[in-house]
C-alpha cells in the first residue's frame, strides 16, 4: 500500500472525527440541582445510566459520578432525553427521585416515573440536537462501532512500510448479542530496490449469542484467518455451544463459552489439515469511570483425535485510552499458538499494535 493511500485513510479518520465530533453548546441555562447527602450541588447533568448520573459542577472543572443511592433530591433546569427499557424514550424535566425511580415531567403533561435500573442512557435535549455523534450513539444505542488505523514507516538500509486496519461492530439487545470483528495487517520491506511482503495477515469472526436462561446463552462463532508469511493460506474455524455469563452491564462483561469446533486449514507448501475440536473461550470487558477500557479475549481449540498435533489458541489483551471524543489511543497485544507444520516458522506468534481508534 502506498503512502498516498495511507494518507487518504488518515485524512478520512480526521474528517470523520470532525464531522461527528461534539459541538459546544454555550447557551446560558438554568443550573441543574442535586442534593447529595445533605449537600446541594448546582451545575449540569451531563449523562445518566442505570447506576447514576454524571454531573458537572458550576465551580471547578471536569465531572463527577453520583450514584442514585446517594441522591436525596434532583431537578433539572433544562429538558432531558432519557432512554430506558428496551426501546422507550421520554423527554422532559426531572423533578425528583423516589422509590427507585426518577420523576420526569413532560412539558404540559403529568409526571412519569422511570425506574433507575431500566435507564440505558440520557442527555440534555440541547446536547442531543447539537451533536451528531451523540444523536448517533443514542438513536442506535444498542450498537457500538470502532474503526482502527495504525501505520508505521521506517527508512533505513531496510525500508519498512506497515499498515494495520480494523473494524469492530457490537450489538446488544436482549435476548441477542452480536459481535463482528475484522483486522488486516500488511507490511512491505524494501532492500536496495527489492521489495518483499513480510506481513499479510487477515483475521475476522462473527459471534452470535442468544440468552437461554438468566446467565446461560447459546452461541455460534464462525471465524477465518490468513497469514501468508507464516504460510497459512486460509484457516476456517467455526465453533458453537453454550456459555455462562458471570456479569454484564453497560460497561462490564465477564463470560466463558464452551462447546465444539472444527478447524479446516491450508498451509502453503504443506497441504491441508482439518480436525474436530473441543472449544473453550473467555471474554472480559471493564470500563473505568474515566472512559479507559480494558478488553481480554481468549479461545482454545484442542483436536479430539490428536491433541498433541492439532490445536489452536488465540489470546489478546486490549487497552483503549480516550483522547478527544470520539478519538482514542488503542494498544493491543496478541498471542497466537497453533500447529504450524513449517519448522522454520514455529507454532507461536506474539504481536503488538498501537493505533488510533474512532468509537461510535
């Protein structure tokens, strides 16, 4: 891939961030008021969820998170837009809190109680109307999307031009959960005018889950890999089974799927190989109040007929640091262990990635 193409991709990321970035709403407003353990705070309610509110005080910078359990009274001086339940939306002024519910008064209408634990998200009507990014996130609140781009160029006796590109989609609306991920990495080396591809790697999967019982779910996970420098022409490895979800909310997830899988792989110069396997996985997501997100993912497939020679493991850890919404810094470590037949290639591969991510 040429430098011009890389430049176009970077400009695309910058343009997208500019188009969908937050607009500053500077119009004068009446302050929102919150009583917290006998103390009155004035400022702006910046966001709501099932746990509490994000509040910016009139004095000082930044925001604080306040749990509903600590709030004795709350009012908003500007209309809010609150999303709750499966697909319900109400718009109006907050006038109080009682019996585990926020009291929202519609303009010209009677008060509506909204259970705190049913709230998905909320924001002011002014922010909703001013920011294309916030409209996108709230109107498509069951979806999350990310676009990642990493690029590196080295000019020495061995010139290197490397690009990594990724797309991620997630949708959670009970009783279903869907995840799609696509990553591609390419590296070209040039020595005295002779070019050689040292990285041509593709990895993609689709995960579909269906809630079966309170914490149990059924899943199917087709996946495809390609890694030509490691002589992997193609590898299909679908899996299906059941899983147990230990914990889940908007910002956290911990679950283990297990079942059966099938691996069908073709190696350049070494022919085909296929086997039926057991499958076990792990997925964990933790988002801090600061917006920093840690993600861990693992799968292990062990052949039933010859487990010493038939196996596949993928493990990755990801750290995402927000910079300016929607831009974040992405750092990822990936470890792959498989039954590669080429003795000069080996079974293990460890890679790292630093990239810019756009999150929607």
